[in-house]
């Protein structure tokens, strides 16, 4: 997942290209560099990047030059030189594009496991929204690496509330997926945004249902504040239960629900689960 801001601001860099000879020459260097970096020949790659950077510096300020600096900066990050990557990105004239580029550098670092470098780089981002998005990217990398305790600690560095709550939502669902339901529910308590809290609770309920603990799943779903989102959770639980072949047990609790919305959605989930199970069996 990309952080907030990078995709919308930096996307034009990847969509628009200029045909001037100096740009094409610089781009050729960059393509060659990428191939070198992928072969772990980082020293040679950085030398060629320096040539591309020198050529870009001779261009007139504007979109084309900024675009090239963006690409060179990302290649520097791939070549394992984050300091030079940030240095090149600093040449980008437009401030939001500059912040978005550094956010993308953070993504390269985080996805390659260079978490400390990624955190230090994120701290240099000027725009607070991009900075928050960069730290969220690091949180996601930590989740994927199973480092959930560090993910929780890192999420607290995010100073944009909506982004922090989104990161905590992802952590809670990951904790539940790892079987740490107590930790997941504790994480949910720190999410003050009801929308993201509800998504986290649904994710936890589904994980509980997959372990066969339907009672706990239903209790978790009952904590969801929005009636329709709670109904979705009931439907998801019933779907999981149907796929385990326990449709009669599912019907027993569904008929005890006191809301037509909840019952209807749960019955739909049950039917979907039955159909998915049948389709799976037919494919064998």
C-alpha cells in the first residue's frame, strides 16, 4: 500500500515524458542503471546515476527536469544509497512533488527491509501528509515481516490522525490473523475513528470465525457501531461457518438476531458460503 499523497502527486512523473535529446540521454543512463542495480552492481550503478544527475542539472527548471530527478532519486534508493536519493530529490522544484518522491524512496527502503533508513528518511519529508503516508508504508512493511510490536510503536509516530488510525486498523487485523486476539482488541481501543475501528473489528471477527470460535466472533461483531457494517460482519461470519460445513449451527444464531438487516445479511453470507464450498468441491 502506498502512503497518502505519493500516487496522486507523483503519478504525472510516470505518465508524461519529454523527447528532448538531453532527456533521452539521461533516461538511457537511468535504464542502464536499473539493470545494473538489479544485478547487485551497486557501485557501478551509482557512478552512472551521477552522470544522469549531472545531465539533468544542465536542463532548464520545469516538469521534465523534476521528472528526471524523481526517477534518478528512486534509482539511487534501489542502488542502496538513501542519502544520495534524498539529495537528488531535493533538486525537485515543486514542493509537493518533492515530498511525494521522498515518500516513494521510503517505500523502496521499507520493502527491502531497511526499516531504520526508511524511518530516518521519512523524518525528512516536508509535507506532513506525505510524511504520515511514508510512516504508514513502513508500518505495512513491518506487518508483512511479522514485526507487529514494532509496527504498533511505529504507528504512534504518525501525526495525521486518519493515517494513524488506518495503520492501527491494519495492525489489529494482522494481530488477529496471527492469533493474538487480545492484542488485536487492545489495538482497536486506540482507534478513535469509528469507520476504521469498525473495519478492524470485522477483520478480527472473521479471524476468530476461521479458528472455529464463533461465539467470540459474534461478540466482536456486536462491538461494531454501525448497523450495516455490523450486518456485514455477521454475513462474513456465517460465510466462514458455512464453508466449514456447519450451516445448522449458523442458522441457530442467525435466527436469534433481532434485526431484519442483520438476519438478511447473515443469511446471504451463509448462502454464499454454501455456494463457495460447493464450487470448491466441484473443482477437485
